[in-house]
C-alpha cells in the first residue's frame, strides 16, 4: 500500500542490496510468508522531543518499533537548537548513533523564548528542515509575523504550537469538569483557539504557510476548516493520544496522561476524528516527550507534561480509524507518511522498483499489550501503559536496512 505510487495490491516484494524490487527471483534470500499483512511506507513524525532519558539510539529503536523511519527532532533537545554549532553537533551524533532518518527543527526565536528571532538563514545552511518554538509559542505577534516572513525567505516550514500563555500559564489540565473535580488549574480551549486564529490571520495577510501542531480543541478544528475553505495556506496535525483519549484519563491523578496541550473532552475528540476523516487535519504526530520516572512520580501539578508515542501511535491510530474505515491503510499512509514528508519538503523513497527500502510490515490482526518496561524507549511515561492495542508492526526497513523485527 503506497498512495504516492498508486499502489494498492497483493504482490511479492524483494529487498535486494537495500532496495525494493518486484522482479527478484533469487533463491538464496530469506523468505517470509506475510499473507494478510500490510506493507506500507515508513512513517514520518512531525513532533518528537529528544531529551533525557532518551538517547539517539533508544529513540531510533523506539521509533523503528513503531514503524517510523523519519522523525523530526524539535528544538528543545539536550542542547537548544538555535545556532549552527548545536545543529552540526546534533548531526554528528545522529551520524554515529541514528539507525533511521532524523531531521532537525531549529528554533524560530532564540532559545524559543519568543523575544528575538534566531539566525534562520544560518540554521538552514547548517541543515534544519523546519523551524519552531514548540513546545513554546512566541507570545509577541510582531516577532511571530516577522519570523514567518524571514523563514519564507529561506523556504523553511514554520511549525506553530498554538498557545496563549496569558490565559493558560497555570493550566495543567483541560479547563472542564474533570480539572474542577481534581482541583487543578485549567488550560482552556480558548488558549489554543486564539492562537490558531492568530496563525490563520497572519498566514492570510502575509500569504505564507504555517503548520499548526498538536491540535486538541474542537473549536480549533472548526477554525482550520473554515480557513482552508478560503484557501488560507495552513496545515495542521493532531496527536494519536488526542484522537483516542479524553481528560477522563487523568482521573486518579495519572501523571503519565499529563501532556500539553492537555487531553480534552469527548466532544473535542469527536471533532478531531471528523477533522481527520474530512481532511481538515492533514496528519497525525506522536508528540513523543520522554520523562524520567522520578519526574512523573510526584504530585500531578508538579509533574512535567509529556507522553511517549513512537511505539504505540500506529496501533492507536489504526484502532480508531478502523472504526470508521474498513480499509484505513491508504488514509493512514497519507496521514502518517506522505503528508508529513510533504510539509517538511522531504522526498520519500516510496515503495517502487529500485528505491531504497523504507517501509514497514503491519499485522492488522495482532492484538498485543503495551508494557513500557518491555519497550525500547528509555522512558516509561505512556498513557497506554498495560492497554491492549490492535495491530502491530512486525518489521521496519529504513535507509535500506532492516532496523526492527518483532521476533
């Protein structure tokens, strides 16, 4: 299954010398009967945070186990990615320790603080493929607008995490009945929706594209749908956990379900689901944010936000979309592979004769339970811990090599 190649059929496939072939007839190769399973393009993630306790090696293995062959590192890495030296150092580490494709996202503003633009031209020259202040957002609209114009000069996509801090700075959970019951600070939908509208207005007036990440509010989905109907050049994603979960997950003060933006109510989840089906939301990211166990084992309001996503995202998305689509793999390939690469202006090899092997093998019939302690990430902070999921990645090829095989 590869929509980019118009491919949706049952046939044999070989990997010879690290490349795809449909014409192989070699007898001395490993053969596998994968009847009933799906080969689809390697997934690409638009939001992942590489920080302690995760390493490049563990991030590679965790991503590969989830079918991801390209991941974008957000700028709040161990060393803030706001200068060419940091970008080049990260690239050297990627070359030594990465087994899949890593791309770097530089800061839009210095230190992602929102008060002075980063040297975007130098960052582009050093190798970034996009810029963002995620998980922050510039609160100064003039600087944000100038940054968009500056990034457009260098053909750099801008990824915006829409959050108005003036009404959400103390918010740690969705501003609704659950937060009220728990007695924790609320992070209202309006904080997201105001900055979604800001992005739409700036994009329309400047004529530059913006990608909005991690949409969680039903109202934000409505704003994006309306803007797209008027040809405003914006794109948007949501996360796998916002597609599947609600703020009921944090009842009992489960810090492993504390994330930013927060999980919201079922009406928001339903709006996100509809936005994915009608094309309002262009893709799905993981928002993979590893945290130390001791950081999460504190009071809910003191714990850092962040959830894992690489190893569970595809199964979660398949489980949800299969409720509405009998065969959701073409949609999944667009949401989690083709469109993210297009937004980042990365060329995907595709499943085609002679292309570098970059694909995953997925078993839709498998049912498995995700145990973080048995997984590949160095962190354990998952809202899907010990839950049974539908569909599993059996094998992943990246950069022409088999990088994961579920024995």
